[in-house]
């Protein structure tokens, strides 16, 4: 009787180990964050709104601010506008923002 009981326990443990080993592993779809280059910085302007500021003198986009809104349905950032702050500092009386005011 003792041997049958021991055999049943060992078979039960083996079945449990097989179930654990063959259980599907959850898939993690983690996207790698975009790597910022030196001279770029990200600024949070409000809930679901960020800006990327380009400050590198050697960049073709020096002085640019790109503003993005996060769309929760598509789970992606959408470009809302572009503003060139270097032109504004050169001629502040002429330049007007290309974007509406941020709420």
C-alpha cells in the first residue's frame, strides 16, 4: 500500500511539473524608447502633451520645438505643431507662434 501511495504522489508531482513546464509564457510587447541624441530634450507640457526641444548647433533642426499630443486610443504620439524659437529670439516683434496656446 505504501509503494502505491508513493508512486501516485510521484506521478502527481511529475504531472504538475509537466503542466508548469509546458504552460505558455506571456508575451511582453515592450517597444524600446526612442533614444534622444545629445542636444535634444523632452519636456512635458501637460497631461498627454510633450515637446522635443532641439538645442544642438550642428543639427539641421536647431531651435526647433516639436509638440506632440498622446492619443490614448491609438497609443501613439501625434505631431501637433512645430515652433522655431531661434527665429523668435532674433525677431520677437515679427514672429508669432505657429501653434495655438497650450491649455
